[in-house]
């Protein structure tokens, strides 16, 4: 049995490779001419992880009996419980497959002699390298397609909380691709930063294998702490930040390599002779050369303009062209620090960069890879690659901020000050990672940044306000009763003016879209738009919304009455407690999620109305739903017995729920806010518990974000007695 050892680092990987070489050499038949064993993959590169598979090629000159020789090698490997990827080929066969299959061609570049005929192995290794250099440019499109398909399947390692260290974008597979492109002479791909990133990713995979005790490449949450400890890192977040930084270094290097390959291929197609490339002016001090932006000769002097790096970045993002590597290196080395406050040219360039649209993201990443962002914004180092653990977030903090600025460009024409919208979107979450409410602690940090870049005091105050209130509209729209005048007047007082309201509305949408698909929906957009319209009216004229009146048809006529109108469901029945809970259960049975609920009584009638959305995207059957709602409203409990049983058995245990009381944000009620993990039947259980305590529920607002809920229940009365609040709170928590 082969023992590979549980150690981490390049030396340990070399030792494992040496041990495997010795063991495989002992398995190989001695004195056998015309046959050799070569290692490819991790063993070929001598970077074997503790539980790596073996990738082996049995090479022969066409002699008989090769199947018997192969069986004598493969079966002992399988008996040793080692994973094995193997092939048996002659030299012409190996080269023929590698000629058109880029994956095989890349694999052969790692081929290393292990045992047998050294001459035969050397012939394949030399021929495979020569063939790759001749065919690599032709195979680049195939390699790029395969790489991008893998990225689409596995995502970007830098932004994943549980990424695949090998297959995700920026992972170890991409390091292998970079090595192959470098071997072809297309680009200088394995620069020191890339080599260091690759070694750290290998160390992380070593630690992960040891922690789990088997081959695994996905860094799952439960293993982060152990892996971080093995790598002498402070905690799992430090590990995520290191992996993200390394993955971004690798991914950026590969994007740069693709550009080099594209330039080489396009030059060959056009038959361009070698010589001096043409230069085209793009902006002040910036010209295009061979599809990249470089500095004009007049820009290079003993004292460069401090705003030069920002102006180059803005030009690159605006025209959608990359900045040449040499230009980035020169700017990083020779650009002087920006004075405080920034000169107008630098401030204008930042706004142009943030508002450049699709060109912003790749340009920002380029500048970040070369350290230019740190020179502009000292706060950036704290935010770079900071993980955001809530599952609705798809990006790290730094990328989220840049993405928010990108998303904000869609709303720039809706506001009076698009420049403040872009800057506000870019700094709205700068308080994350600091102690306290990130909106509150981030406002002065954003103010410092705004002051440094040269905004006047009144604009600095606006930026601070945007950061402090950036969650106000989405939180109120999804958690509060928008028909309550107190809700509208409190938002109007906080916002202050219509111009700020428009900025906050645009920022809320940009922030949600930058967060991820789970943070936005059509119903959320409608609720926020409704809130903004009512607040705008209050700011313009002082008018507040009148309390809503039920549909007149629900106030008269036979009972029970059911009205269905798209996502609106309303039911009237003889006045009784429990109607809201019963209808909620019926809606759940028809796979409708409740987003908001209102309850009232008039003339002996109980009236409940709901805002709903299909749970799985399929519309409900109105005939079946109306029939079941009639039966429920008439008191037929058999319709909801199955849902009730499931709801009462689906209580969550994953997280501790919390209740928060708000006694001054509604006209005639106090708000009980429940924060808990979502579970089937949760709203039914809570509504039933409130009914059992005798609390009168007039409205509910249901807000689900990922696997969590923040549900607000409007309970009629002031609820000033602590004992009464404690009794209701205990009942709700028990129901959860």
C-alpha cells in the first residue's frame, strides 16, 4: 500500500510525487524495451494533493501483449484505492489525438517519464511540445470555448462562498490553461503573481483534502475553519479573502492571455507584416495601439499628472478597450498620489468611469490588479474580497459596490444629479465590515470619501444621507403598511425633498440588482414605486393617503364573498377570528405565497385581502381557488386540514427567531416584527398563534430574503403593557 502523507506545501507535494514515482516504478516490468509509463496531470507536474487521482499514459511502439502489461499496472493501482485516469497509446496515436483535441494536447504538455523506455518517453515529450507550439494558435478558440463553458457551469471562484478550487473561474484548472498558453509563446502568462496565486490555491486544496479525508475540490462552509487553521489564517473569512484574491489574479491573467491570442490570430489572418503599429488618439494623453490603450508620448514626463491614471481608466471603460499591461505597470510605479481634495479632472474622470456602463467592470478589475484603486481610495484594501455571507449576495463587497454603480447607470436620466447617484451607489455599503449598522457607520466614511474627491459640502451631505437611508425605501415598502399615513409621513420627513427621494429610489433598484436575483422581484418593484409615489405627493402637497376602504361589493351582498384579481385575493365572511389564518392556509394549499395581508371588520363582516405571488411561477387555477376559499370562509375546515398538519409539523430549528416591537410607526396599531428562518406554513402558524392570544391583526407585511423572513404584523392597540407584549411574543416564538 502506498502512503502519501498528510502535509501541506510544495515540498510535501514533491515528496508525494517521488513516492508515487517509486511505487509505480516498482510495478512496471523491468527490462521491457519499447514501452514506457508517463505521468500527466498533477503527478506529471509534481503537485500531487493528498488524495489526487493518477493520470497515466502507457506508451508503446506497437508490440504485442500491451493489454497484459496494462492490466498488470492498472489493477494494483485500483487495489490501492487510488483514482486512475489511464490511456494506452502508441506515439503516433498520442500525437494524432493531441493534434485536434486541445484537452489532450494540454495534458501532454505535463507528461513526465516515470518508468520504462526513457528514449520513447523523451520522444513523445519533445514531439508533443513541438506540436503544441505549431497548433496552439489554431486551437485557442476551442480552448476558450471549453473554458467559458466550464466557467458557466462552476461560476467565479472569487465570488463563491463554496467554490470549486479546481474547476471554477480563477481556479487550478485555469492555472494549467495559463501554463499551456505560455508554453505556446503566445503571452507571458506565468508571472510571479500568478505563480504565487497558483501555489496558494494548491496549498488550500491540500488542506481541504486533509480536513475531509478524501479527494474533494469544493471548499464548503463547514470545512473553512479547519482549512484556515491549517494554513495559519485567522478564520474562514480570511481564507475566503485569500482564495478570492488568488482567483481574481488567475482569472485576470487568463483574460489578458485570451486578448493576446486574439491579437495574434487576427494579425495572422490579415497578414500584417511586423513593424511599427498604428496609434489612434482616444482622449487626452491616451491613444489606442494594437487594440489596447497606451499613454501618449506627451504624458510621460518627470512629474506625471496625478489624475492621469483615473483619466486612462475612464477612457478605457468608455471606449471598451483594455489598458496595456506596460501602461498599467508604468501608472502603478510612477503616478503621484492624488492631492486632497482631488483636482476637478480626477473627479470628472471618476464619475465618467463609474458611469461608463459595460466597460466599468473589466476596467476596474484591471486597475485593481495593478494596485491603482488603493492609490485612489485607501479604504479599498479593507473592502477588497470581503465575503458577504447572506445567500442573496452573489458578489464580494468590493465587486458589489462596483456592480451597484454599473446598475445605477440605468437610472441616471431619472434623477437631477446623476453624478451623486453614481458616487452614492459606489459607496453605499462602505460601512460593511465595521462594527454597528453599516448604513449608520458607513455614512461618515462615505462623507470622508466624498470630501476627499472634492465634492462641495452640500453634496457631501447628500452622499451621507444616501448611504444612511439606502435601505429605507425597500425596507418600508416590503415591511410596512403603505396605506397608513404615519408610514408615509415618517418616510417623507426622513427623505426631506423630492430630489433625494428620486436618488434613493434609483439607488434602491441599483443595489437590489447588484445584490442578486433573489433581492429583486416585480412585486418588490411595484411596492417601492407605490411608496415613492405616495411620499412624492406628501412632499409636494402635504397630502397623505386616506385609509383604504374595502371593495364595496365585499361590504354588501351574500356571504361568503370571494374576489380574485391577478395577484390580489379578497374574502368576506361572517365576522369571526381565525379567518385570516384559515385563508392563509388555503392560499398555501394552492401554492401561493403571501406578500401582504390586510384585515378589517364592518357591519358584522370580516374582510381579509392578500397580495400574493405563485410559489413556483405557475399561475393558480382561479376556479379551484375560488371554490376552496368559499368553503373556508363558510367554516369548512376540511379544505385546510392537510396544510395545517404540514404547517404545524414544519417548525424551524436552524436559527433562533427574534421579535422586535415598534409602537410608534402606525396610526392605530403597534407592529410586531418577526425575524426568523423561513419554513412551510410559517405565516399560518403565526396568524393562528396571534388569534389564540386574542390579538387583533389588521395587516401583515411578509418579506422573504433568501432563507430568512422579516414579517411585520400590525396589532390593533398601543400595547403599552409589557406583560401583554411578552405573552404575545412568547406565543409567536413558540409557533415558529
